């Protein structure tokens, strides 16, 4: 490429959709969606930073049809309309782009691609370098010696060789590839039966579309699958292929109202930008502008810090960095490993940063032909061990629980974890973004970081990090540490502004990191034989259910096929259609089958089959294969930054979804056993969310029921049905339980009627009577809804916030869903905080008193331990005491503990 300053052409329409799908649905206090605006402008600001001397022009699709619709009426016919919450963001984006002083082009009758293609061709013919910023693969057809594609989301670049490396063909054959394959998104027909492999086989073997059609007799000699019959298909679809070629070709010869040389950046209108940012409530950008001279014509930057990264390959450089780490009040630390599984991961290298813009990577175990000599891993880790184990040396990281677990395999007990940017972001706003480093860097720093896939590849071709070239690895790994430090410097002041959130971070989330790491590494013991036996029995039961279903249906069919299922249920058996899919077909979703199962035998069989099949595939078949060969245990991963409310989730395996109310679910729990000489202890909070509701609502009736240790569901039944407490029937208690739990989840009369199989009027009467008897609950709900609308968030008892981006949206259904969340989140979030505080207390007690017990699982409102048999009674007593004392509520926090040879027996 020429050394001239490149012209930057931005595919604004590509940016728009990618930002919309990449970021969570943010809104301002008026309910206006702002997530896509934030994402698009962030990417444009990054371009300004990367190309400060370049003209940057932004091109959007105009409204209305284009010339391609005239050629082919079905063009883009399958595309759904733009979502309402995206459409309302288009104009603000246009306004901000103009305010930034960037040319904005929107040409009717053509697509943004065609405008970009024409301007790029003009500049290319004038030997001016062009960078097209897009995520659209179709644009690869424009690439030549002067035109390069850049994807700002992952910072990848495509020059002519890059196109060959990525697609297997040069840029001049991209249109031919699209013509053969077609494009489902744009409804370009292509040649039916020709996928990517076949299309590449044809193009690599014979050349362009014209050359292929001139050599149809040679198609059968090519080596791809189906080559023998492909010539006939191509001949039959010749018209479609050439139509597709026309539709896929980006126009480069439009008559536009300006030429590329007319494009120029104007000084930003900072006053207009400030007004727009205030309307959209972009606080960070408002602060930048208000702190700057409004007449300053420099573009607003997010992170202008230049990066200087060092690769440490010799002892002297390592010693220099060790000295810097020892002297630093805080340093960022990260490991690069061979696996995401903390029980198997081998350390490949470590990186650290002490100042923004500077970082180092120490490669330790890269092994590939020609890899340079590296420092000895054991020696480097031994040198780092005193620093990493020193509680007085403050460390910072992104998801340090993983790094701590990996270091533990090398006999390094990491201490002094002072900050974790994943948790800082999560506590600041759990729903505002995903909390991985790449998402946080884009949101808070305006930086597009290098993704793991960029250096290691994707899918089946992905390599482990030890096979990545050290030069690439160093840039990636050092960036991780340096960006983590930059994120902390941005996030921590935001948390300090809100003391309650700072407390949630410091007192709950951060200390839990080490506790969870120990729990995960301890793992849980499994009875493998019991699981295999259950799996075999489930297989027999599933086969019997399948045969029974075939008999009821009167024919054999695939129980897993929604299409065949729909034909049997709604065409052959003529069952009522309760719901349809978006495409108009009768729905066979779980909720539909459950309703039909009340009156018809086949849906009932299908529900049982689905449930058992899921148990078999998810647990009884899968769990034995997850047992670690070295420990003989399974080791789940607990996630602190996933759920909106603060609850922990788990994966590999997911322990939260093992059913407890079914016999088969209990049998799976029976496979969780204790080591010889030990027993499983399970301690569970009783009706914790209802107790929190009593505390928050201060309702006298609920408070009395819990203080007097009554069965709260029977007490509610007595109130709602007007009967003495000792006369409450089982059915009345069941209905009262549904009301109690339904209302704390914001359930409507319609939902309650559906759950209890009542008419809506009767369900509404139950709710009305409930609120008459417990008026404090209604007042709490009304207060909470109003507060949520006013401030945009609700809080737990400990100050954790749950932001509600849709609480003021115009769409009534989405607003009501946000209101239901507002009512429930303080209870669910407080319950989550309480069990986390309990875990911290129990962990400290075990360590301080030398108790022979280990926490092995946390599931919902339950803690599970493995305890030596000689200490069972005192451990159960102290466990209940500590868990009950985790919060000071207006009603007692009741904890029930049990023990047994397995998890099920412990209940």
C-alpha cells in the first residue's frame, strides 16, 4: 500500500447492526435505546485514534428500494424489518457523526456498499490508499493493492493475500463465490446444492464463473464430493448463477454528487455533541467535553495512551521487571495457558503491567518449530512465588479466580488479590455489558482488543497457546495485562462514587474469589457405577416411552422432530393449536405440550420423554466423563459475573439444574458421595426469599407468620381461603404456595390462573384477597415499581444494584417485564448476597478452627460440605448458626441441615 495517508470509508450499516448485537440493550432514563449508538460511536472514535490524519467518511444505507430490487423482486425478502429499538437509534447516530465533523453519506436507490465501492475505486485509480472499515465479507471483492478491509471489532485486516488466506481465492473471484453459494441473508439464490466447499472446488479447479460454464465437461474431473453430477446442476441453474452474480456485484461506477477528493473532515461541533450526549446520558463523554475547551477542534479520544510492550527472554530483563513489580503499589497479572479447564491448564507464559501503556510478557513454554529459547518456567515461577503469595503485594486481574486456580497447580497460593476488573464491572452494572475483557475495553476505553481467535484461530483449526508464535503471543498477552490496568483505573473511581457498590465489591465479591477457587479445586466425589446404571435404566425407559408414543400416534415418528411432531399432533390427531411459531407453524414448545398433556396422552408421554432424555444426556451420560483422572472428582466452574441478580451460576457441569423434586433427579444426587470416613452435609435456607419479602415489606401478617414459626403457606391459605389454620387442606396449601412464590416473581392473574388451572377471575380474587390480608406486600410492590421508574434501578439489602434498562421503554410488555424484575430482584439479589456472606463466614471458620470439612458445592440457597464423620453434629450446628447470622432480618433466617452418605440422603 502507498505511504500516503489513507482514506477511511466506514460501512455505517455494518457498524449499526454489529454494535446492536454486540452490546446489551442500554437505554437512558427516558427509555430511549442507546446501546447501538454507544457501540458505533466508540468504533468511530477508535478509528480517529488509529488514523488521526485520515479523512473518515461514514456511509449508511438509505431508506427505500434499490436497483437490485428492480432486478430481482425477492432480493432481501427474507430479512426481518429493523427492530424498533434499533430504528430509533439511527437518527442520533447520524447527528453525532455530523457533530464529530465526519462526512456522512446516504444515497437513495443504492446500498452503502455501492457508494463505498465507487469512492474506493476512484481513490484506488488515483493511487490513494483506502481502508474500508466493515464486517461484511462481500466487501472482499473490492480489495486490491490500494484497498484494504479492516474489521474494527477484532482488528483484522484483509489485503489481497489476506483474502486468499481467509477465503481460499483471490479478491477477483469473491463475486463468483457468492454467485455459486448464494446468500441466505440477502436472499441471493445461487446454485442449489452448492455450498462453500463445492464452490471453492469449482473456482480453484476451473477459475471464474465464465470459465466454469465454458468448461462444464471438466467439472466431473474435479475432486470435491458430488463432482460427477454437478455439471448438470450448474447447467440447469445457469440463469440463477448469473442473476446471483449481478446481485452480488458491488457497483463501482455510480454517479455520486461528489467524488472521493471532495471528502474532508470538519472540526467537531463540541457544543452540539455535548447536547446530544446529555440527551442520551453518556456521562463519560459529557465529562470529557465539559472538561475540555469547547472551542478546541481536536476530536474527542477515549484512550490515547500509546502502548509499549516488552517480551522478556533474558534474566536481566526479568530481574528489572521483578524489581518494578516489587516496588509497585499495585500490578496487573495474567497467565496464558493451554486450556480453559483450570484443572488441566499448563502455564505457557505470564504477563504483567504496572503503568498504563506499558506491559511485559514472559514466554515460558511455547513449543513450535523455530521457537526461540525461553526462560525456565519453574525458575520464573519460583521467582514470582514470593510476590504472588505475599498478601501485602496488591494484585489486579481480569477473572483472577482462574489464574489463582492454575497457579495452585504449580504450588503457588495466590494472595493479595486486591481488584478484579470483571467483578468491578459486574458490581457497577451487572446488565450493562458482558464482563469479558474485550467487551469492557470497547465499552469503557473505546479500544478494540486482540481476541484469542485472532492469534489462535477458530473451530477445528484452533491451536493451543503454546503453538502461537511468541511475537504474536506477546502482543496479545501484554495487552491483556495493560488493558486490565487501564480498565481498573476507569472502573474503580466509578465504584468509589457509590459507597454501597464499593462495599458489595470489597466485602462480598472480591473475598469470594479465593473461596470459590478452593471449592472448585476440591471438587465433588461421584459414584460412577451408580450413574452408568441409571443411564442404562433411563435408556430402557426412553425406548419404552418411544414405543408407547408410536402406539398412541398409530405410526412411527421421530420424537425429536418438531415438524413430524406437529404433523402427528395437529394434523393426524387434530389436537387444538394453542400457539404458533414466528413462521406460522403450530408450536410444539414445552409450555404448549404441558397444557395439552392435561387432556391428551401423547403430549404427556412426550414431556416425560424430553425430561428423561435431557437428564440422560446432560447428567447420567456426561458426568462420568467429567471425572478428573487425577483427583477422581468433578470440578465445576462457578461464575460470579453472569446472572443479573448476583446469584452464582455454574458450568461443566451445571449443578444448578439437577432436579430435586423428581425421583430421577434425586437418584442423580445419590451419585454425589463422600470419601471414606466422611459424609455429605447439606444446609439449606428455608423460604429465604419469602422471609426477605417479609423484611422488605414490613407486612405485619407475614412478619407474624415467620416470627411464630408457622408454616407460611398454610398461614397464607388460612388467610386467603378464610379457614382456620388447622383446617387448611393440601390443595389449599398448594394454591397458597403458588400465590406466595408467584407474587414475589410479579406473576399476574393470568399467570396464576394458568399455573393453578383456574379461570382468570378466580385467580384475580385470590390475589385481591391476598393483598387485603397482606397490604404491606402490595405497598412494597407499588413503592418498588415507582422507585424503579424514577431511578432506573433497584437495590438489595446490601446495596447491590440491578439496573433496569427497559423500565421506561415505550413497549408496554417489555416495561411490565422490567417491573416484574424490579419487584423480584431485591429479594433474589439479597438471597444471593446472604449465601455469599455465609460462604465467607463458613470458609473462615473452617480455616481458623481447623475443622475437618470442605465446602464442595453451592446450589441455589444451599451449601454442601464434605465432613469427617466424627465432627458431623458440631459442624451441622455451627453451619446453621453461621448461615443464620449472615444477615440481620426482621424475621429469623431458618437453616435446615442434614447429613448422609450422599447428597440426596443429606436432605
